[in-house]
């Protein structure tokens, strides 16, 4: 996932963190830095991102939660 940063124009940075709390449902957090919600859509629909989702995420995904915020 972090390797997508140079491939996707609106994506400034991406970091993946593993959840160290075994009592929680989710295994990792993905933090992506973009300028706007429209950039989130461009990132999500980008072919490189879609390929990673299809090959590396979808076969293992049981649940997903998403939070979009501005700082």
C-alpha cells in the first residue's frame, strides 16, 4: 500500500500501522494524506489502488471501517 504514493497523483503520503491490541477487531490502520474528499475518490478509483485492493485486500477482508477527516 505504501508503494502507491508515487503512483497516484493526489496521494501525498500513505502509512500502514499494525494494531498491537489483540482484543480489537481490526488488524491495521491505513493513513492516507490527500488534499480533499474529491482526491479521496480519485485515489480510491485509481487503477493501481484497485489492483492492490483486488489482489491483496479483498481476498482477506472480513470487515472495514473508514474515517475521513480534515486537519
